[in-house]
């Protein structure tokens, strides 16, 4: 072939031999082009195969590296000090696999605890991400300077009284009094009662003794629900203090249910002739430890750290304090001036729309600050003090492209409780209707959030409940892929926070300035911002 081409005269890029016609030349050209395209196609396919193989190898290398890091953390700790108290490395690997797949019997997987850092803790080790953190610190300093300069120019003096914080967190001694009583009740009532039941019941099927114990447990939870409500009302606790009380109330109720739910199953399955069975009731030390660690799912043992880094504890509590002042400056300079005149004049549609859009970014910033202060700083501080090694209190919810993923990753602590004790239990009752279990999770979560707001503001205005069970529940069925969906999620969060901030603030100021609709319980249920007679007030 090479000799033939070497003797063929070149014409239009081809060597022409004597006796060849133009049709032969065209045929040769066509075959050459077909060969060229075939070779090009094969080369492109080879390129894709090599690229895919390279990426797979790269992923494998990265996964291997991450596994080595996790293994190193398991051996040396979050800062070279983690030790698994009673979990071998082989058990740890098998439990990791349990997360990724369902059990062979069709049950949903259990929550698995392992030694790991919070997401932001690892991200802050990256220089560029740490710079973003520094930017937020710089903005806090600017807010502080803005407040100081504003007071100096307008009032001729520095106003460092922090009236808003003092009002919101007022009557703190009453808060601590109730906090002590609630915690003592869980220690002096729940554990002794459960221990007595577990030690004195007869092994076998459910009996009258078990039913009586269940009724006592339900009555205790009801009393624990009503008691703080009466206490908040009688002592007229301000909003911030009310949030602390109700949040602690819900936390302890969830803790108690987790302990009873996990151990009641062991008690009911216990057989006296089974020598290999574990003790039917865990030690009191395990229960007491569970009450104060940042998780709501009970286990007899957790991955632990060998030592406490007190400098890390102090830095996290310092961040909580900084977020509190950050939130104060946002309210004082960007939100209170917007809503200060609500309740003094008619609210037009124009003023309402402007107020909603004016409060969107400040309200979203308050949301982010609350997340960072509680889910990162506060939880990490307590985890460090309690040598609790599993610091996965949240995931990278800010990268979510769907609301379903956002709800799963925003608050892992609460999500794990809802998944373990609501979703799984309802799924066992109705295995073929997982949507029912999902609806129960959303309903309970929405009721809990609305309850906190009712006790905080002292009125019923179910805006959050409607948004949670309406748009919030509906959006979980939109499962988008791509960064555009992430933009959509953030857009909905920003707009939703602006609406919540505006509507609740409107009702708050209306409650402060408008007269009661009627002197009975219905006044708490009917929004005064809808019924306030502004003309009568002006007259």
C-alpha cells in the first residue's frame, strides 16, 4: 500500500495512478474519510474511557485517603485523642456499611455513631473558607462601630446598655430555677421509675403491670408538657427566656422518650433463663451521661475522646456570645426600625411588601447565626466537655439542591430522633405507606416549632406552621439536580424568612399597642393585626 501510494501522482491530496478514473478517486476519498471518522470516533471513545478510568482511580485514591484519615481519627481522636471505648475497628467498618444499605430483613438502618468532626471544623482548616469566617467577623466589627458612631452622632453619648438583650433574656433566675427542676425530675422520677418497672415485671407477654407503667409514663410526659407552660405564663417570661425554657423542655422530653423507647424493648425481650442477656436496665451513669451529650438517640456507649481541650470549649462559647451580640446589632439597626411603627397606623400593601423585602437579608443572616451558634459552637463545646466524639451535628445543608436534602442535613441531631423514633416506628406499623411516616415527621416537627413560637410571643399566629406543612412539605417532592436548584432553595429560604420576620413582628407590635379584641381565650387565637381599629386608637 505504501509503495502504491509512493508511485501514485498527487492530485487534490491523493496520488493518482495511470488508468484510474475520477469515480475511482472519489471512491478512494470517501473510503479515506470514512476511515478518518472511524479512527477519530475511536480516539474520542478512547479518550472518554481513559478519562473515566482516571476519574475512577482518582476517586478511589481520595476515598482511600479519607478512610485512612477516618481510621487515624478513630485511633488518635479528633485531635489525636479519640478512643472507641468498646468498638473495634472491624465493628466500626461493619457499622459504616450498615449506613449505606438496608438490612436483609427489610428494616431501615439504625443510627451509627462514629468519631468525626463537624463539617465546618474541617472546612475551617481550608485557608479560603477560613477567610469567609474572617469576613463575618469583620462585618460584626463594622456593625459594632456603626452602632457606636450612630449613638455618638445622634445622641452625643455611647449607649452600651443593650436594652434589647436585657429585655429578651430577662428573669434569668426564674429560667435557671425551672431548668433545675426539669432536669431533677428526669433524674429522680424517670430513671427510678423505669428501673423499678424493669426489675419487677414478670418476663413474658404484656400484662397489667406493663400497661400501668405505660400509663404512668404518658402522664409524666403530659405533666412535663403542661408544667413549663403554666410557669412561663405565671412568671411572664420574656421572649428569649421563654425560648430557652421551651427548647429545654422539648429536649428533655425527646431524651426521656429515647431512653424509654430503646430500653423498653430490651426489657420486654428479656428472659430469665437466658444467661447471655445483658442487664435489663442500663446503669444510672449511662442515663446521666446521655442527658447532657448533644444527641437525642440513646445508646449504651458512644465513641469517646481521651481528653478535654478547654481552650476549644472556651473558643466555642466565645463564638456563641459573639453570635448573640451579632444578632442584637442586626435587630437593633435593621429590623426594629422597620417594624417600630407597626400598630400605630394602617398597614398598606405597599408598606407590607417593602417591609418583607427589607427584612429578608437580615432575617436570613439571623437564621445563619442561629445555626452557627447552636448547631456548631454550642454543641461542639458540650461535646468536648462530655468527651463525645461524634460531632456530626449537621451536614453541608447549604449545598442542597432539594428541600428533602435540606431537611435531612440542616439539623442531624433532631433529624436522627425523628427518623429513629417516629419515621421508623410508623413505618413498622405501615410498611407500604412510607408517605404516612413522612407526613407524621413533618407534622410533629411543625407543631414543635409552632409551640416554641407561641410560648415565645404569647399569641397564636400559625404562619410558620402553614408554611411548614404547606410549601415546606410540598417542596420535598421537587428533587432537582444542578446548581440552579441550589439557587432556588436559597431564594425560597430568604423569602420565607423575610415573610416570617415581617408577619410575626407586625403581630407583636399590634399586641403591644392595640386593645384586646375580647377578654377571653379567643384573644390569643385571633390576630390583632387583622382586627385592630386604628381610627379608634387615633381618636
